[in-house]
């Protein structure tokens, strides 16, 4: 597989957006070994740092998806050179990146953010470091995603940011007027709507003339694990970051060291496959599970254990086996894992409460409202709370699950389809945002167990 071309804009509301995908029903417990593509969060962070580095860098086994393709094209528009080269990854080539020449002549450009939060938040501070006007826009729903904090932050750093009519901007579309330098220094923001506002500024902070002392004020920042990932990635390429004081991050000015980095597989995207073990009372194995990681998806080990699964890691092989029932429970701050957790909760024998995820209302869609609508559409019993969901046991039936142009809504529908006859998913292609081959991987997972059954029935010797 080579680079993925960003797909056409999909509907951000529950309207039919193409053929419906009949979600496979699992007639037997799944028994499969699955490898998933690289981490989107790590791929896009390393791409930004490579564009700002002091020399050529290489990413090995990166993610190739709509989000990563949008990031690559955005950085190319700013002057980076990104080249696909042969690698040993199962899901596509490696990438070689030559950084942006910030001293180049001014050049105006337009950047398509699609629906990628990492592009619309991470790239504007990079654009501020080059000379020229960079216009940012994206899919229709992208214009509804929270952007005011990053725009206000750039303005506070002395960067001119304007709306198309020349007035002040608060969301997409907007234009960043870069001068080739950002002074930096102490900056106070409210990042309570998204941790990506913090990560965006930290990734570019070392290239600010005075570095960056970023301070958050307001309600707690969600998804702190993603900020911890950003800090770890920065330190790995030689950037000094002090995060010893809560809600303060100090990035020292200096070079970003060029690197050669292998990308871990996406542990969040592993979630639906691991969930299949519980939904079918089967077993799913994922090799090369990292012993130490900054990915939020490592939380699956604890979450799935609490839901009644047996979870082991031995020599890097994560094995999840479902029990007779799926347990409900209280799940706090599941972040991007929440749609998968919610799908399992809809199949559980007891009630569940998901909390600490109010910020999901500002993701690809309002995920809380979407999950309630789609679970209830199948006969479930779900309701919103101020910061999450309550899901009670109910007998589900088949029906159409709308994706809302949200990859995690689509995969949640696939999980429900394993246990409920007659589930269809509208616009399964939206999974290409972070996992272009999801339908094929899903069906291959189910086929492994079926093939094993056929071998046993036919007397095959092992």
C-alpha cells in the first residue's frame, strides 16, 4: 500500500453517505491474531517534529491513512519534503522527511485539515514560523470543532491570524500570517476543550526565539496522556521540557534533533479487535505490544479486565479472552477509547457509567450524542450526563448505525454487529481516517476462527 489520498468529504450528520456495510455477525467465538497499523498520534507528532528538525529524518512503519496523508500534505505545503521509501512495515512504506527551510522566500499556501484535529491544531504554530500566508480550512464539521484557543494563543504570541473577511478568527477557516519568527515566552491559555492545544504549542515551542512557558488556566485539561506523549516525544529528540509544575510546561529554545524512529502500532485502534474477544466470548492476540508506551490505548489491559476478560502479556504478545458475560462498571476518562467501551457496555449484563469525557462533544462529531442515538436506535438504553454516558442493559436488535463521518463511531457499530444480527454501518469508509483497511482486517479476523474450525472438522493435524 502506498500513500493514501484524502477521501472526499463525508457527511457529518446521520444521513446515508454511501453503501451500507453489513457488519459481520460472529456465529462462533473469534480466535485470531491481529496486527494493526501504526499509531496516528505518534505518526503525526513525529511528522511535525521532522519538519522542524535540524536535518533529514526517517519514520519507519508509520501510519498511512487520511489523517496522516493530510498532515504530510500540510507540511509539504509549508515547504517540507516528504518521500516514501521502501520499508519493512506491513502497511506501507517508510517516510523520509527533509525539514522546512524557514529562510525561504515568502510563499502563500492553502492547507486542507480535513477532519483531523492534529492537522488543524498542530500545523498553525509551524506555519507561524515560516514566511507567508497559510490559509487553513477543512471538512464542513471541522468548522465546528474548537479552535479558538490555538488562534488566541498565536495572537498572544504576536502572530497575525485572520478570518477570510479580514476580521478576527475563532474557528476554521482562518489564515496565519507568518513572518519567519515567533518570539515565544510566557503564554497563558485555557486548554480545557482539548489537550491538542497544549501539544500543538509544545511541538513548535523549541523553535520559538525565547522558547515557551505555557500555562493552563481553567477547567482540567482532558486527555493528559496525550500531553505526556508529546513531552516524551520531544525529550526523545533532544528538546528540554520541564513539566514538574502542574498545568505549566516550559520548553527551552534550541534545535530539534533529526531522528530515525519506528512507530508503534496504534493501541487505540487495537481496541475494536480486542473488544471482539469479549463480544464473541473468544480470544484475540496482538503481537508486539510495547512493554512501555505513552499511548492511551495501553489502558485496554485494565479496562477489559474490569469488563470480565482475561488479559495477559507474555513476550510482547497481548492475549485477551472474553468471559461468559461482559461486566458493566464505572469507567473514568476513557478519552478516545470511549466509543469502543460504550459499544461493549451496550452488550454488558450490568449498568455502566462513563465519566470525564465531556470533551468528546468537540471531536469528529458530538460523540456523546451520537453514541446515545445509535445505541438507542438498536433498542439500547443510553443517556447523556454532563460529562459522559450512562448505559443500561437492554436487548438489542438489528438496524443501521450511522457513522457521522467519525471513524470510531463506525468501529463501534462493527463491534455491536458481532453480537447482534442485522446490524449495518453507514459509511464504513470513514474508518480510513486512521485505518484504511479496517473492513478487510475485521473480516480477516473472523475468518481465522472459521478456518480453524474447518481444519478441526476436516481432521487436519497440527
